[in-house]
C-alpha cells in the first residue's frame, strides 16, 4: 500500500499551494515548530542561501561531514523527480515508508496550526517534516538549503551555526526585489548572532549588504578570495583537479567530479563551511577532503547522461546560472556542434538566458516541461528567433519529441564532437532524466 499512500501524502502536501510564492511571515512555521518541541534546535545547522549553487554546495558539505563520520541531515529543493529526495539522512532520501510516517506523525499538528495561525504552505510542511525527521534520526549536523530568499523563508526558524551565502544574482525579482542589493538583504537574514558567515564572491552591492548584516549580528565573516578560495584548478578526466585554500589549511590535488569554475567555487565554500563548524585550528586532512570530494555528485548539474552524441542536462534557469553553464560547457567539452533543448518557466528572464546560450549553440529546439508554469513552446520559439534567427530554431510541443529531434540534429555532425544540452529549468532536467532513465 505504500506506493498508493505516498501518492496520497504527496497530493496532500502539494494541495497546500506552490513553493515559489513568499508570504513574508514565519508565524505559521514558528507555531508548528513550537508545538513539535523545536526539532530544528536539536542539532547544529549549516544554513545555505543564495541565487545559484545552493544544492551543489549542500551536497559537498554533506559529503565532507559524512567523511568525518558524522550523521547528517540534508534538506534541499526543488526535487528532480521525487518529493522525498528533498529530505536525506546520511546522504540517502527518506524511504517511502519513512516519508509517510513522518507526515502522519505531523498531520494532527498541521491541522491545529491551520486552525490557529492560518493554513500552512507546501514548503512549510516539508520544512517541518525535514526538521522532525532529522531530530528523530538523530543527526549530528543538518545542512539546510533555503527555498526562496532567507529572512522570510520557512527554514529560517533555525539558527545556523554557519550561514553560507552562494553567489547572488537576479532571480525571483517579483518576490525578492529588483536588484542584487535588495535580494542580498533578504538572503542575509539567515546570518544569525554569533554565527560564522561564509560568503562566496559577490557583486559589490551584495557584498556590502552581507558584510554589514554580519557586523550587525556579531558574526564572524569568511570571504571567498580573501579568507578562503580556489588557488588553482585544471581540467581532469571527468571533472577538475583543485588546490583549495580553506580557513585552516591548504588542500592539494583535490579531484572534483563536476565541471566548471562555479563548482570549484562551491567546493571552496563547502570546505570553509565545514572548517568553520569544526572546533580547533587543525585542518581537516588532505585525505579526508580528497575522499569526500571525489565521491560528490550533483544530479542535473552539467550531468552527462549519454555518449555518442554526448547528452548533458543542466538545471540553469536564470542568467547567473546560464552564464556559469556556458563557461563550463565551453571549457570542459569543446563541442564542434552543440544542439540545445530548452524549456523554461514563463516568469524567468528568458531573453537573457537565450542570448547567453546563442554563441555556443548551433541549433535550438524549444519545448515545454511538465510544470504549469512552463512557457508555451510557440512563445519561446518567437522569443528565440531574436538572438538565433528563425532558421536555427525548431519547435517540439513535447520534451521527448524535442530530445529525439535534438539527437537527430546532433547526428548530422561529427559523432565525437557533437553534443546535446538540455537546460532551462530544474523541472526540465528532472523530466529529461526520467525520460532518459538516468536513475536506472
């Protein structure tokens, strides 16, 4: 019955609305946490906010902590295929049975808060489930990714011992503000008194906001490029070889099986975060760091699913993410003919995303993904004709047809030099991974 019941539970959670809308209050989630006995206070928390790179950084932090023989909880969003992917213990998603059990344990309390403080949202329920599951495990450390923003994000009922801010750029401007300075102010809300703030390199207006918030909170600041960072990186088979400067030492010959300078930066952030969480001045140890990073994966982030032609999926869905993706594809793959399959959400900066893609893409196949927010394929094609020209744009109403079309177009070139990039949204990537049976 678990297969049927998991669908019932997921439908009940999804019935509480959509996760990308911010209602600027923590009253409901705080009320629920109070009833549950504040599970989020039962373990140290590494809290992660930012525009891009949060999930990859969370996975790297998780890997480093588990390499230190610590039991971890990891909460990330959105999922690629299954809701329970968001809540992991020791790197493994909750089983269907455990996911159902956690929901059923919380269900009576959800109803109390619904009646008392207003209906809990989709994301608030999942956040409470994660905190409760981690307390029950119990975990030694929880790695928590914000859903949207920071100050008013449901995860912010926790007080992070370490607050990590990944690169900030423009996204969700209708909710977070029109410029990086305003967005940084919202994300800076996860920096709590006495914490350590580990900051990626940022646009100057964002950096000023974050450092000011840290000073006001009495937090220790560690900045990429100053207190820690990537000293050297070079391409390696299946990824890159790094020299990383942490807060407590320099780590040589660290292999990271992910592509792009942005992932190297995420690795430096993760390393600094774990060092900040660790007592004493001793470095983590080269072998431990090498082992942890060598085992890192980040599904849907420049993930190679097939060869001949090479098929890559990448979840870039805003200009900052697409810029990093374009740089990484150019550096790591050197395609002579690249076909892109793109499906995007209608509320994104579609024109900039397409403009960034155009220089590296020979032909473009536009389509839509399974989300109701997905832009109509015909509208996307019309938008794409500006940078690409009509002759380079192809339309497929369904993603499976779009992938088939792209594979056919790629086959017209040199097999070794041809590739297909499927991108534009986390949902697009999740759908493509399912179609291409990436998890089987």
